C-alpha cells in the first residue's frame, strides 16, 4: 500500500554525509516507534524515522528488550536514539548500533519522564551541560556515523540552555540538533514555543529541527517560519496516523492537501502493525504492545469521519486476544 504522492520533491535534507528524502522526521517515542511502525511511516512518506529511546548500557550489554527497541530491519535509513549519562556506555552502545546497521545515532537529552530524569538522563542533562558535552564527545569519537542530539529548551523557564548546548554540541562534532519547544518543567502541558527555537538556529550552522505540537499539516510552514528551523519532527501527532509525516511532507512540497486514507486503508495499516508486533515480540507481549496502538488507530479513524468510535467497538478491539479478533 502506498499513499505518498507529492506533487514535487522537496529539496534533499542532509545530516552530515547522510542524505534524507525530505525534512519531515518521525520522533523517537518510547513504546510507540517500534520498527513496525517506523517501516510503515517511512513507506508512507516520512523523510526519517527514529527508534524508541534505547538505554545505552542495556544495548551495550546485549539486553533483549534494548535490542528490540533498536531494531531496524526493513528500513532504508535506520536511526537509533540512545539515552544514558555515562560516556563509556554511550560510546559502546553507539558502536553496537552502528555495527547493527544504524546510519545515524541520536542522543536523548530531552525525555522528561520521571524514571529517566531520576536516573540523571534525558532532560536532567540540561542541568549539567559539561556532562552532556562529554557524552556527545564520547559518542562522536566512537563511530563514523553522524551523531545528532535531541533536547528541550531547558530545565525550566529560568534556565533556557538549548542555544548554548547546541553550540557546544556542534563544537564536539554533532551534525544536527532537534529542539522540542518546551522546558522539562512543562512536561507536555501548555504549548510548544516554536519561536524560542530560533535562538538555537542563530547559534549553529548545522541543521536544526523543530519539534512539538505539530498535529495539522497546514501548520508546518508556520512552524518552520517561527522557528527558522531546517526541518520538523512529529511526535504524538503521528500516533495512529503513520501517514501523517508524509502528509506534512506533501504540504511543505507545495502539493495539494492530502486526504486521510480510507477507513479500509486505515484498517489495513492497523492490522499490518498489529501482526508485525506479534512477529517482533511474540504473541503475549505483542498483543500488549498493540493495544495502545489500536486505540490511536480507532481515534484517528473516528477523526477522519468526524464522529467518535462506538465505545463498545473500542473496548472489543482493545481487549481482543489476537489480530483476528481485533478485526
């Protein structure tokens, strides 16, 4: 199935020596951007798709869950996002990721989750820029593949450090930075401040990607204009809508507004994802992972027809024991 048909190609977007088809990226999201979802999103027009956040120590020590999170089979361009606070483990994990086929390694310095921050990783690094820079330097030195960094604006509104961190990251060899237009203190509350990302763009010469709250394709040009960024990254807006990054790419290429896939096409995508998760994780774990995705697919289908999904149908799909019953 292919529903990506822009009227004209976007200018190529490059990360170091890696050419990317278009400047619309699918964000790394824990529990969401499994390899099955990434394959579908890439096929439907996303310029680049990023793995779930992978703990560096666990990947370096061959933990099974970390290995599955970093899986990239079937992807033309594979990106692994690593998290951690130990430069040595970050370096080893980067080597493992690239050895397994990753073309780009991304470093997580933006995750606001309590568990990650409590371990002094993710956005906690925004409070210790010296350590953040050591992590970047160690990762860059470990691999020949481009290394990128994803961050938030700062820990809170009194400590907006993204421009400084981005400049220091570039100095250590990072080839792209992505900035979510919120602080860690905001979590996902309020609105992403796209205009605040412009200060980062003004400090660096490497590509800058704007992230946060892009849920409508028609808002993508405004996001780029406000931020001055070179590309956009879509997170929650793609949940249940693997075609949405491609829709945004069409909009930025000047194409006609793409209508959502038919309900039949959406159902086929949901079932492809569901069955792929069963293959990836095995039946028991795969069903558990698939349920939240089914909820998002149902919400997207309801939105595309302008009416809510019947509650009984939603409950039946979310409690189905397998893909056949979920149909």
